[in-house]
């Protein structure tokens, strides 16, 4: 399949200096890849898009998002709160309210917002999982991305242990089992992960936070499985400035032991 975007006012490369602008005004795309840039002659039966008065530039890459939180912006009880207080007041309080329809709506809103701002690749650190969920949040993220033609990197979050602020949540929203978490990552990699450069779907092992989501021994097993599956690791590490020097040193030591030899993604 061949597509020609023609008559662009400018074509920007994203590179610095004199390489920032490319000679156009046309771009030919074949099988999803740029095949030629310049003054081009349309091919027989080639689809054409007239980009007159438009500027073409590489789409932005979003390296860390929480799409389901798109419906939680400006929630009054979370305003002007520190991280821990905000987590308790907003995401953890409303997590029980998300059903399949609400989650899909949140993901769609988040993706459309990003797409309209020029972003076409999104890494969603999705941590809305609990044991025996009646719907598949991972499938929703991928299907909504596919509907919009966006590249999705699912950073499969979650936790096998909880924070103190989570103790009052309903049982259905408590942490997953370690075996359940690991099995689901394997399922997602088998079903969705495509390692090719032109891939539109990838999966990343991403326990929500190194500090709270799983004990060190489990984190090491997660990293080991990620290496076996050929996927990257991702997580939150230092979430606030209040970590003491001693605690920060402990984190660096533990994280180093877990992550050594593993490819990382994002934050």
C-alpha cells in the first residue's frame, strides 16, 4: 500500500540545526514506512493527501502515562495534596468505581487528548488490576489505541503487596498474587508483544513502584522473567523529595541488584 502526502508547507525532521527542515514538499509512505521525501510524482492508484498550508513533523512520544486517571483530573479532594495524600484521596478512592465502560471511556479520553496534542506513541503505566477482575484493562488499552492508529506500550503495573493507605479498600481491589501477576505478564507478552521496530504493540514488566509494590525477592524474579521474555522493565522509583539519604542509598542498592543486566524503559 502506497500513500503520498503532497504540497506540505514544511517538513520538519526533529533534528537540530540545518537538518531540522527537509526538502519537500511531498512524502511517500509505503507499508507504513517513509519511502521517499522530495518533489514526487504520484504513482498509479496511489492514495493522496493534500497537505497544502500544513507543517509535517514527527509525532511526539509519551514515555509515561496513567490513562485511567484521565477522569480524575481536578478532583477536589486531591487538589494541593502531597503524593501519598493525593493517592489516598483520589486514585485509590475512585479505583473501586471503575467498571469496563468507565475504564474504556477514561482510556479513550486520555488517548484522544494525547493524539490531538501531536503524540502518536504512548507508554501507559496501567496499574488498575486486582484478582479475578471481571474485565481486561490491558485489552481495552490496546484496542482503544488500535482504533486511533496509535503505538501503545503497555507498562503492566500492579502490586503483590499494598501500602498502608490501601488497607481499607474492598477486598476485590487488594493486591494480586505474585503467581497471578507473573502469569498475566506472560499472557500479555504471548498475545500482544511485537518486538519489531515497526511494532504498534509492546508489553513492559512494570510493578507500580519499586518502594511499595513487591518485596525485593519478587522484584528480582520479575526482572528475571522480563529478561527471559525479552521485554523491558519500568517502575516508579523516587516519587518524592522526602527520601532520606540512607533510604535513597538502600533504594539504589536494591534497585541495582534487581535491574542489573535488564533493559529499562521510560522513567
